[in-house]
């Protein structure tokens, strides 16, 4: 049986973070922890960002930094905003299904405890 893995949710989370503000990859990896990603894997973040650029969901530009080398800063595009809107609808639909599942599971668990 496959498990539910947050790594499949990385792109939608990056879209949301970029909607909040443009960022560079390492900052995005750090900010993912706020969304429940315990492992802010920078390699996966950069790989996903490059894929998002190829798909037209994000764009990047090099920005100089006062505290170090220039950084590639990513920005959400209009296509990325549209993709975020679409995936948010899908997440809401999935959440309703998950809420039903969890409620039924809780009732079964409570019933099993009551029988003991």
C-alpha cells in the first residue's frame, strides 16, 4: 500500500509561498517548514522550481545580495497563479473526502474501544 507523502505537495506549496512573496531557493526550503515539511530538501526545491519555470509557472532573475553572492530569485507568473487557484480547489475537494474518512475512522475506533 502506498502512503500519503507530502513530497507530492511540494509544487503547490511553492506556488503559495511565491504568491506571498518572491524568494530564493534556500529561503523557500526554510519557509516550507511553516507548511509542515520537516525536511526542507533544497535539492528537491530547486528541481521543482526549475520544472515550474519550464512549465511557465514561475520565472527567476539573478539579484545581487549585500550579504553574499547573487541569488536567483523566483517570482510567480500569471500561469502560476492560475495553477495555484486550480490546485487549491482540488485540495479543498480532497480535504472534504479526507474529513469524511477521518470522521468514519474515529467513529469505528471509538466503537471498538467501547466494546472492549
